[in-house]
C-alpha cells in the first residue's frame, strides 16, 4: 500500500471540485479553498505528476474541463509508435518546473529581507 502524499492528494482534491455546480439555482462552491492555496497547489505541488491531473474533471481553480478528444497519429504527423513512446527531452525551463525555482527564490528574498530589518 502506498502512503498518502501531498503531491498527489492536494491536486486530486482541488481537481475534483466544481465551482459551477448549482443546487436549486444557487451556485455552491465546494470545497471552499482560499485562492492562494489553489495557486500554491497548481504551481508547486501538482508539477511532479502534471500529466495525471489532465484527467481531473476540473482544473485546480474549479473550472470544468472540456471532454477529451481522441488523437490519431496521422493528425499529429507522427510516423511511428516510437514517436509516441519516446518524446523529446525536456529543458528545465520548458515545463512548469521553473515555477518551483521562482517560488523558492521569492520566498528566500522575502525571508532574507525580514532578517535584515
């Protein structure tokens, strides 16, 4: 059994919310999450398993996603199955991993400025 992990639990929790859900004509935002927590989960915690969260019914902010479309190899101009199995190597700035570095830098600058007051 795999133990719980905040990098999996928090994005799953926020990815299953629906801010447009109505009961008796009234929109009920459930769960009520502070907006800063949604940004933190989206930018920092969800980056490790980013490919899995595209299957959530909503994004991290509670907006429902559109239904998936099937993609064929001809529509993507892929010649062989190898192109699907071995995608191009990622640059560290190409993905969302740079957000962690920027968050850490801003946090370091903030805490450093508080020490020198």
